[in-house]
C-alpha cells in the first residue's frame, strides 16, 4: 500500500478545530452554549446519516465542557516558556497560522514540576503571563489565543497551528516578550471521533454500522452454507482440542464457539455480545478466542478504550501462544501491538516487547536494511569464512600491508585519507566479495592502528586492542567473547602485531556469528509466517545449533591444539586427526545448512521505518491497539475480517465508529458488562443526552441477545453474594476455586476482619476540599489504622498481601493516599497498597479491598454514590476480603442500595462498629481532635466511652472551656484522662487537688493536672433513673489553676442542696481490683446502717448493668 499523500496544509478534523478556535473566553465560560443544540440520542435510527449526526453536537458540547473544566484549574495547568518561534513554510493567512516553536529545556527550568510536555493533539493557550485566573487569558493588549500541536520533535521543537497570528506587533519590532504555552486539553481522540462521524476516515466501511441501527438487525442467523463449511473446517475443529480451551468453563466455551461460528459466515455482517460480569474471566475468554482465530489465520483487530485493557488482553493471548510455540518464538510475527510507548510503559513489559510494533520495526531495520548488520551480508560473510578461511586470512594480511604502506606515505594524515572504499571498475562476483572483505578489514586495521598510537604506554590495556579489531561489525558495543577474556594478558610486546591464522579465524567467526545469530533469531520472531516458511525456520534453528557447537569447538581447539586450525579447515581432512575431525564435520554441516538458507526473504524493499511499519500491519494476523489509535489503521491497513472490542461498555458509542469503519470488517464482537461503569462524560448536558452510553448497552436495551459468562472465579462467596443478588438476579455461580476452604484468608484477627464486613464509622464528617470534592478525615484515619495493622501482620506472618483502597471521591483518594504514602505501591512487593477512585479501579482486583464511602450527614444525602454501576464496581474488586467503611445512619436514610447493603450486613451478622476495635477507636479520637471536631466525642455515641464502666456528663462550662483549648497535644491528653476515668482509673493521692478548698464542694471536687498547664475538674454525682440511683461522673471544666476557685464557689452553692445521704452516696467508692466502679441501688431503699446498706447492695450486684440500651437520644448520659 502506498503512503497516503495529503494535500498542502491538510489538517485532520479541521472543521472541529476551527470551531474550537472560534470560541471566545465568554463562549467557553458559558455552560449552556450548546444546550439547545444537544438532543437526546435515540435508541434506534432510520438511517446511517441520522445515526452519525446524532453524536455531533454532544461531541462538540463534551469538548467544550472539557475545555471549561481545564480552565477551572488554570493555576495548576502545566506550562512551558517559549524561547522563540518562526513562521512555518505552511503559514498562509487567513487560516493557516503554522509556526515552529522552541521551548526552554526542562533541565533549564528552576522548578520542572508541572512542566508541560507537549504531545500531538494538545490544545494550548499562548500568553505572556503565567495565568492564575481565566481573565488572564484575555486582556486588552493580549487577546485570547489558542493553538493545536501538530508535530513534536525531541529537541524541544514543535509545530503548532494557531487560531490567530502570534505577537504580530512584536514581530514587526523584532522584540520578544516572555511567552508561555499553557496546556488545556488533548483533542486527539475527539478529532478522530469527529472524522469518523463525518466519514473522513480513509477506506470507510459502513456495513457493520448499518446493522446496529434497528432492533435485532445485528443478530442475523448464520446461513446453511456457512454451517456446512464450518463443519468441514479443520481449524474450527482444532479449537476444541487446544489445551487452553479445555481450561474454560462451559459458558466460556460456548461463547468462544459461538464467535467462531460467526466468523465462518461470509455472507452477512453481525455483532456478537459477550456479557462478562466481574470475575467471570471475560479477558481469559477473549484470549482463547483470539488464539483460535490466530490458528485459523483470521485477520482480527482487538482494541479497548484504555492502554491498560489493551495490554491485559494482549498478555492473555501471548500466554496461550507462547505455551503452544514449537519452534522458539516463530509465529510471534503474526501478532502486532502498537501505541504510545511511554503511555503503555512498554519498556517495563518485557513479555510484550516481542510484539510491540516500534520495537519490531527497529529490529527488522537492522536485519533487512542496515548494511553493516543485515541478514544477507552476515550470511555471505559466514559462508565465505567457513568455506575458505585461508583465503580470507590472506586478504587480511594483504590489507594489512596496504595499510602499513599508506601510513608510511601519509604520516600525520587522518586515518580516512588514502583509503578507496568504493572502487569504480567492473569486477566479477569473487572480486567484489574480496573488495568488500578488504574494505572492512582495512577500516578495522586503520582504526586499531590509530588507537594503538595513543595507548603504547598503557601495557595493561594491550589485550583489549585485539578485541577491538572487529568491533565495527558488532551489533552491540564490542566483541566480549569468553575466549577474548581468556586471552587477556597473553598479548605480544606490541599491540598492533599481526594476528595468527587461529586468532583471526576465531575472532572473525565470533564476530560474524553474533550478527548472524541476531538476524536469525529476530527474523523468525518478527517476520510474519507468510514470509518465513516452517522449512526455512527449522533450518535456521539448526544453523544456530551448529554455530554454537562451532564456537565451543573452536575455543577448545585453540587452547589445546594451537596452530592446527589451518589443517582442520583444509579441503581434505585425514582420519588421523582424532578429535579434530569433529570440528571439521560440524563445520561442513553448518556450511551445508547455511548455504541452503535464502539470501533474501520475499519482503518489499523498505526505504524507511514507515515502510516497515506498514508492512508489519498489513501482513500480521492479530493487531492490538486502543480504539482511538485504530484510526491510524485507516491509512495503512489491508482488509481485516473481525473486530473484537474488549471493555466495550466503557466506550462511548460514537468512539466505536472508528474501528467499525475499517475496511473489510465483516463481524464485530463486543465484550463487556453494561452493569458496570460506562465511559466518563464531563458535560452534564451530554450525559443527560446519553452521550456516554455504549453500543453494547444500547443493543441490550433493544433486546439484542448477549452471551452470559456465568461463573465467577475472583470473589470469596461471601463477597459475591450481595452484588450477585442486587445486580445479576443470582445468575452468577461461584467457581470451585473460590468455594474451597483454602480461599478463605484471615489477614487480621477478629470477626470484624472476616471475608465480608460493613464497619460503621459513626463520627465522621464530610467536607469539601479546594477542588469541590468530598473527603472524610475520620474514615481516612480508620483506613490508615487498618492498613497499619495489615502491614504489621504481614511482616509478622511473612505473608504477601495486596491491598486496594477505593473511594468514590478524588479528595478522599488524595487524603488516604497521603496517610499511606510510606507503604509500597509496587504489586511485586510483599506488601503493597493501591489507592484509587471507583472509576480508576474498574477492571482491577486485590486480595483485600477497603471501601471508604465518605458520606456522613443527617439527611441521608449520598450524591452520585447511589449510582448502581459505581456501587457494583466497588463491591466486586476483592478476592479474599472486602471491608466497607461508612456511616450507618446516613446510608440507611439514603433509601438507596446502600440501605439494602447495611440491612443485609446486619442480617448476615457482618455488621460491626469501628468503636469495637480499640485501635480504630483511638484513630477516630485522634482524627476528631486533629479536625477540630472534638466536641463530637462528648456525647453518648462517642467512641471514647464505647466500653466505659461509668456514665459521663459534661457541663456547658466544660464544653466552653474545651473549645478554648487549641493545643492538639493537650486535647489528646484530656481525652485520654476522660477515657481512663470513665473506665475506673484514678490518680494517686499525692498528685491530686493542687488547689485546696474548704467549702462543701471540697468533699467531692477532683482536679487532675494536664500538661502542667491546665486542670481537669470533675466530681462523682448521683443520677436517678427509673427505680435506681446510679453513680455517674460529671466534668466541670478544663481550667488553669487560678480559675478553679470560682468554679469551686459555684459548686458549693450546688452541693449545699444535697442531702447527707446523697453526699454519702457520691463519696462512696467500690473497688474492682485497682479500678473504681460505679455503684447502683434501689431508689426506695431507706437510709440504713452501712452494713445493711452494703448487704442490700451485694444482693443487687448480680443485676448490675453498665450500659442502658433504653435511654433516650436526648439525654447527656451514657450507661456503659
């Protein structure tokens, strides 16, 4: 296929770009700019034109909303200083304002954090100030100016298309003010969608699109003739016998076979839906399907919305392929993965490098284009050496004499002078080979000679000089053969001595062998199988074995039989040479195999890397890329047969029109789950118009049949129970692997940390951060405490644990991430943490998942947390343990699915209060103090008094005095004292009552010092409740010493009204070991001697209750 030739100044998607360029700042800030033009996208369509047009305005509105969103965070936008700019040759007013721009290098920036790294398709704003507000982009002397990045070079140079001329006045005056490029959005994907909707893609194919307009139109039955052909298909029958197919469950097998049946039909266009709920192995199923299609030589494009999904499905396919390869890596050339190297992080994925397009192009260029490393030259060099090494050695000696003569005649002249490397006269084939060999040898000898002039005094480096003599022929840096290393220190007196025949042969062989091995291994790996027959590959592999054997034998002979190699490589070897005969035999066999290999493979003559890329894409069988990147295939693609879209429900339907229009596509297979999250849409107007809906979901709404994968292999049954019931009508079965006893893991002690738990966090507070996203620092503290416990237990038990933390709000993700930042995020480590939003976790899974729901309010508002798809994703990421943190009251009041979840957890006895765990209780307390929410602790629901033995009461004066304390450490100590006192601890006598008072209150008043600055003042009091008198604690204040007298005088007045009996009951103490516990007695018990009083009390001890579950919510007391 010829390269696509574009007319001058052609810009893809120009009509959309011009529209964006036309927007003023006020247009961008107008949220309703396209509200009237955006219409609801229907479920069915009367024509392809109506279908395509229905997405146009929602796409424009989405682009507009994306730009507005980026401007709302303008101070955080990446930016870069522009050093200079010039008009490009394409510059042609009034529209084509093309410029070449040079950026200031990142290394030269004082602070390169947030420095803008340009990419093609970036929309940038050009301004002479670093903008902090939107108004900074549009000022009287500097009107709003945007540009689109067209090309990017490695030297900080790029080509842009600007909306207006840049700095026209400054150019005339040849002045240059500071100019900044500020990144806004990348428009690449939207431009590609725009082109697809406007039929601007090359080789458009609308056959599939025509089948998805109406209900059931994509579900045509397979014709009788195709069924007959399928039954006779050997490839189809072989699918049932492959090992990876047998590993599938019945629903997966049925899905694979159904898709293969569809492929066999040549007369119709159809769309298949594979419905894969969480954990049901849809990617595994796709991997087996693609492996079957590869064996059937069915040209298939597999794409997905994200790089992560593309890499995952490619990895699954390669696992099946590599396990089945019979001849090393032969066959991988039929598989191609392409995309952005950095975004895919492909250099960290060694398992995918063999199929990555950029890597393949680089290797094939070395093997087929570069003269110094190409296959033909390497093959001819090796066969020439093995056939007649004496002749090559004589050429080496001849070349050496020529070089020495030239050096004498041209002393002091550059090493390249006097060397005629391109002689023009006509010569025969043998002379041509000789000249080529002499040219190479001459260059090496001269290079070595010049190097030696500078190294005569470096005797310890002499052996290395010889190693460099054939360096120029190496593909990598230098010949570091094991034999060379052995020979170190064995050089002669002069570094430039002539090599002996043995030395020459061994070094020459090792050098060429490396090149030849490189070419052989990479050619059968990277060339499509249609260009390398199995017969040739077998010979190539046999040649590799002979080359390895020869290297070993040459090494052995050179050590034990010096000087005999010339005899071994003579034409007639006698029988009396003993073990040397083996070397001769291997040499002859190796030569025979090499001579049988083709000098040239039937590939086109490549001019550049573009030609190689085009070749690889056109002749591969399976291609992998993102849906957006598939737009590139329209320019270079030969006809395909099948399209597979993984994670199809995360894809806007308009974006799926890009690959659906590829030439040759007859059938499409969509894989996904419409009950999980759809594609993200920023515009509420477009979202309400169903712009985020996928083709998969719309077809389901129209009643299109979908093939259900009905066995989940991820979640412990206690985790899958609720989502299976709520989202999948109990259609999903638990696999045998998750039902086994070994699948139940206990990472922490206690029932709270079983396989499935809802943990109520009662005292949280939801609040907005600077980006208007919600966070709950109390829940974040609880998460951090759980993670800390998991880490300690992991270290103690030496168990590997992967923990995922999910929250629907970005602010909470950031808050939790900050708290757990010291733990590893590398999944290969023994303990790793991954903190993401629900959207970011779609498709992921971990051993333990902790969900922070964040919401905590009195009216039950949960916002977008009520979205069923979002809940489904969050609840289905865990393998062994799922712990959900949330506020019971808020979620129950929400009347959403969260209410059902809380009720279900209680029914299943999986509901727990965070206060029940001492570590979580302390974490909550500390968090409330740090958030200045300590007043929440002074009530009956406080985690501080969850297990207290005393009921407590706080006076208004106490609350006021606490509100004046701003020192966090003092607050923490006060809370510790309160908790200890409520549990029965008392201070020793010598530390109490620093202020001596002689009033009535002195009999009851207690003072405990706090940090040497303040004093906690409290008393024991009596509460009458129902028919009992109960001892309680009353806290009056946290005061400096000089304010206590005033409080004591106030209490004197209060206690003067107490009867003697009440005062005695207040003063009475009952010890339980070293603790003081509250007393309780009947209210109708009359005054009696102490012995009778104690006897009566002892009769009531059995019925003592330190928690009163019946007290009203309005009381200030807590019975524990």
